C-alpha cells in the first residue's frame, strides 16, 4: 500500500518541483562561491525578464538607465526601488507581466496589522515553493509520504486542506493531519495531545506560538505526549525560552523555519546550528540598514526579497516587514554552502516605538512576565508612545508587588512619562490569520 501511494504522490508532483528538489540536493554541499553563481544566474534572469515584460520595471529601467549584464547584476540591482506594500497596491496593474499565459492565482499577505496586500503567484512559483518545503522537511528528518501533523491556523489553508481532492491528497498521499490552531482552548489542546499520541507523526509543523501554548499546557498538566523526530516551527518569532520549553516537552529538536505568504519559505536552521540557512534557490535576500547599505556581521537590518520564479508578478526588493541579524560568518558548521543569517527578530510590528523613532524589541516587555504563575495568557499592546497595556487572563490573583515591578521595568526603558495599564480579561482572541500575537504595536 505504502509503495503504491508513494508512486502516486510522485505522479502528483510536477516535473518543475522534482527538478527544483534535485537542484537543491545537488547544490546543498557545494561551496559558497558555487551558490553565488546560482544566485547570479537566477537574479539576472528575473531582472532581465521583468525589464522586458513588467511595465513598472520597464519604466524603472528607462528612468534609472539600468544596463543589466550577468557581470554587473549584483551592482545594478541597487538601482531598483524598494517595493513596499503600498506600491504593490498602487501599481498592482503595472506590476503584472504582459502576455503571461500560464496558470496563476491570487494570494494575500497575512496582514496581522492593517490591510493585507494582494499579489499574484503562478504555477512555477508554487512548484518551487513546494520544493523548498519538502527540502526543509528532509532536514527535519521527514521523507516524502511519512506522517505529518500540521498545527496550523490559517482558515484558508485549513478549509483548502479539508475537502474533496485536497482532503484525499493530504490524508493519503501527503499523510498530513491538520489540527486547527485557531482556538487553543484547554478542551482543544487536550484533543490535540490525544491526536498526536494516536497518529504518531514523524514531524509536527506548527505556528511558533501554537506549539508553545501546547507545550505549556502539556507541561502544566503533566501529560504524556508522543515524541516526534522533530518539530518545525513557523510563522512567528521563536524565542529562546519558547525553544527550550518546546524541546524539553516534546523531547525532540525544533527547527525554526521562516517564511511568508508573499514569498514562501525564506530560511530554516539545520541540524547543527540555530543560525538560519537562506533559501538561495528561490530568493535573493538583502539585509540593509537605515542608509540602505548591507548590514555587517551582527548588525540588525530590514529584510528585502527578490523572488526568482514568479513570472506573473515578480517581486523585486520587496520589503517584507521583518528584521534580521546578519551572521558572524555566512558558512555553517554543517558544511552546507548555503548562506546563513543569525536570526530573524520578527516583524517590525513586534517592536514597540519610542518618540525619537527608535525601536524596542517587544520581547523585552514579554520577558517581564516570565515565571509569573498567576498569568494564564497575555497580550501586550502599545496604544501610543506613552501608553502600554498589559491584557492578562488570570490564573489566580495578581500580587501588587509583581505589577509594580513590571510598571517600573517598562518605565525604565520607555521613560517615566509612559503609562502602564493592566486589563484583566476573560479571553484573548487570535488575529484574523489565526496567529496569536503576544505583542501588538498600534502606532503606525
Ligand atoms: Zn547548517
């Protein structure tokens, strides 16, 4: 049964996807230089294609006098403007390639804050995105057709995966069981633990916050949970304390994968390091400081991404809204020639803002709540420069001394004028995309 299903799965896979996976496997352990060659070729091809076929970029090339060759592509890309979500909305029609005859579909960004952006993606993009997902699954120890549990929250993805041919494909071919992380209530979490114990997945793929909630619940109730080979966490920052609790609860390694709906899988750590290998097969990634200069080792910068394989609407230097720390050395101990970055420190929305424009990593406000046993759930909201609200679902009464300590620590970093309010509530809902946000900055 297994063998025939596996064959069927291979038939489901497009030739493009199989070719992309072969390329990834062939290049995986080659040198950094060889990987750079690959980036040069892909980057040249997509920029050249965009200038010739995408009206917005035809104009850019004319205006900026771009003369593209394979030799100068890493310099000429600097002449391309940054693509923001606003430009994407405004120039939507001009960003679409002329005379594109392939299959494509509409997608939207997660949009945890504000309006989600709409963009178009084609079949080739999809094949390459599926390939990188499969490639990262391999790193986490899962081979094609082995059991997978997805603790996922996007309603679209869940609905798509639970009816008709998709349901059949997921259940029998991909052997994927979906658990909806939209509502991580105690009742649901109990059900999920039972499902994991019964299904015994090779790996679990989950939203960082959802698997963290599940680990906390398991730990608190001293439940027995099946230990998969590994866990892939995605969508959201995986902090050190989250990593430790998840790994010790499920007794396995956690792989931190970073990606987005706009561009798919961007990076993932390997089995020997917590640094993240970039998906050099599908993207050209730039990490730039405020002056638009590439960040040095250890520096924090904004992430800009150029997609290689989406010909209906190529994204060039797309400002994804996340920040990353550049690694001390791009080479990883595992021997792979794929560049690494140190970490993604989260959405710019995962930062609180000060009046002088400086950012404070929102993790600072979260860690003030660590190890406080009277807190069941929380969300911290910056309403304005001088108002921070701690919304808390109580486990038991909050000691006054703890509240005073939190207030003092917030003021230490935000200034004495900053007001700190505590709101005690019955529940906190996840955002529209199903992701639970621990911190929200409402200053735009
Ligand atoms: Zn590595």
